[in-house]
């Protein structure tokens, strides 16, 4: 009888950027694992690894999951297939593998693609993390929603007609993946008379953090780590929200 113990893959949300926002559970698990995997650009440092660095064991094996930053060139299947095979080889030998993910693993997190490849055949755990959504709300001092408010998460990459309809129908929205779409989103919010109720946040909890009213921005593209928070009442606590 084969009694060999397999390892466990553990997706750990490391939070939005500030290392102190990593959870106690995530830090505890990370400090004891023999293998750590994390997303990284084709060249250069990994942000996820940099956030988690204070908790990394000195002797841990590391798997850098290198990927292009441009979505148009992103070979999603190949990158994650190879990473899953690398991770599975450690699991088969009985080694636990911590897989780092910026923000929260299941909120637009890269970990979900590895979860889909590993969970059917291997033990997998998920440790939630502070998401970019709640981090942006905290640093901009803008509660997201109250009472019966409907909060909608909208990728800026959606077509104008879909964004227009969703924004018109919701109480509050977080618009993500801004990038080059920022001028177009500003025009849509102007059209719907919502610009005065919108706040722009970039690099929340990081050294280069910035936030301010959307109306004060120019039309330059937004960085990757940015979003717009909008509430139809201006602030969630205004009015009854019921």
C-alpha cells in the first residue's frame, strides 16, 4: 500500500502592497513552507514576492511564474500549464507549495488559474487576502456601499454600451483595469452626471499611493494598479440607502 503523503498547494493572498496588510494566517503558513511560487514579469522583480519577503523562509525553493505584462501577448494556457506541472512535481514529492497572489486569490486573482489546474488532483487551500477594492476604499476614505445599495465591479475594458447600462442601474461602482481606457471612462461618467461623485485611486497602500477627485485628472493613461470608486449619492452614508 502506498502511504506516501502528498503536499498541499496553498494560495495566499498577500494584499494590495503594504506588507503589514498580509494576514497573520498567510504569514504563518508562508514562514514554514519549503516551496514558494509567485507571478513575476518576464524580467525583473515580482511584486507579490516583494510584499511577502519579510515572511519568506531563507531556505525555501522558489518558482517564479514569468509572464508577459501585455494582455495581447499573454499565452495564458502555456504559462499556467507549465507552472501547474512544476508545482505538482513538488506536491507529488510531499512538499507543500505556497502560491502568492497580489490582493485576494479569488478576486480577479492569478491564483484561480492554478487552482483550476490543481484542485481536481491535489489538496488545495485558499487563504484570503485584503483586496485592492477594500484597500482603495480605505485609503480614499470612501465607504463602498450601505444598507441596500448595489455595488457593481466593472472592468473598464467593457464596451461603452454595457458600461453605460451598468452604471445607470447601480448605486455604487468600482471601475477597474483603467489603463488607456481612463479618458473613455471619464467621458461616460460625465455623460451620466456621475463624475462629481467619483474618486480616482492609484497604487493604494504603496509608497506611490495617490487618490483624488476624478474631475481633477488629466487624460493620461492610468497605471495598472488603479481604479475609480463612484457612489451615486456622493457618499454611502448620505441619504437612507434603503
